[in-house]
C-alpha cells in the first residue's frame, strides 16, 4: 500500500490545500501521516481529520532581527533529528510539503533518508521555507505560471492550487440555521485569517450598528478574539470554523477577508463577491522581480 507523509504549518493556508489532496488519496487507499509543530494550528486541523499527527521542534524563519534568531537554528537541527527518526519508522514512499517553517526540518530529513519530496507554493513568489527547501525537493508545484521563473533547474510545474471538494457542497439553509439567521436580509462574512486580525475585528465592532442595519454578519475572529459583550441579533461570532465553512459560505452574499491565496481560490470557485484586505508591506514579503 502506498504511504505519504504530509507537512506544512504555521497558518491554515499551509494546511487546507493538504486536506484537498488527502481526500483524493484516501479514496485511492493511500496511508497518510502528518508532521507538524506542537502548538501550530495544523495540529488541531489534522487531528480533527483523524490522521496520525507527529510534532517536531522547529524555528521560525524570520527576516528581521529578533533575539530568538540566535536559538532557532538549534531548534531546526533538533527538528531535523526528530523528523529523521520519524521518517525511518513511518517509511513513506513520498513526502508532500505545503511550506511554512515546520516543513524545513522534514524536507532535510527526507533528503537524508532518500525519500522523494514534492513541495507546493501558493503565492506568486516562493516563500522563504520553499526557497530553502527547493534544492532538496524532487519537484515544486506552483499555483501561477509566472512563478515558474523563480524556480531554477526545471523543477517547477504549474498545477494550480488544490481546493477542498467539500467547500462546494454547502447548503445556504444550513448556514442560516447554524447562525440563527433568516433569508430576508443579506449575509456578510468577515474573516481575518485563521489567527484573526485585531484591526479588522476592531473595525467591524466599531461599525457594527450601521452594518447590522443592512446585513446579517458572520464574523470569524480568530482564536481567543470573540467578544461576547458585543453579541446581538444578526451578529454571529466564531473563533475558527472546522466543519461549518461550506454552509457559512453558501449562505453568504459578500465576503470581506484577508487576501490569503487558499481563501481567494475557494471564494472564486464559489463565485462569491469579495473585498480583500492585503497584508501591509511590513507584514508581507511582497513580490520581487
């Protein structure tokens, strides 16, 4: 039986495309396990799917000065050792990486074990983790044709971005029922990413009264960022949604969201009108020619 190990984490955008591939491989009888970080969002998502999850040490790959930059290389080395032993025990046929800082030790350990690696890059320009990983990967799958010029040695192939089939199977009636909404007023879905966005949350709540005159609002705030003091009819808050996204999206008439690549592709597949809020230049690596 074929066996694959997935890795990737740090944000839901580094995990949810893996879920799309997992569903297809599970239907074909593949065995699969996941290597991620102990406290990352990937652990909660993958364990919810019932897939064996293993955590390793990892260091964040920062582009700015931080005292943690001096100790994190040692955490990466520790993670390589842990991933090496895990892979020796699991013995997968292939490793698939969706990026994020936790993927680097896994890819290095895969190379040491002689296991082929496939990486996927969601954005127009490769992230730092994928840049480091490219020399050790067999192939790099990219979302955009323009990204091919950033990957040398002919390793890149434009495959697009995998999206979850179940996101297309939502029912608006279920979404309205989950939120306690009715069908006589349009629904506005607001999300600031899996970790939440403080400024977006604050802005929504400051404008809540006039917004509720026109819309019913689904607000995905991020873990620990709900504000029960602002609860009111027509306003439903979630920290994070697992099984509900298809139904919540199906009942939404307009989406306001952080401009994450995975989210954008899912909104496009559902033909949802969207207002996107990009990261600032200070928070994003941007693009370079």
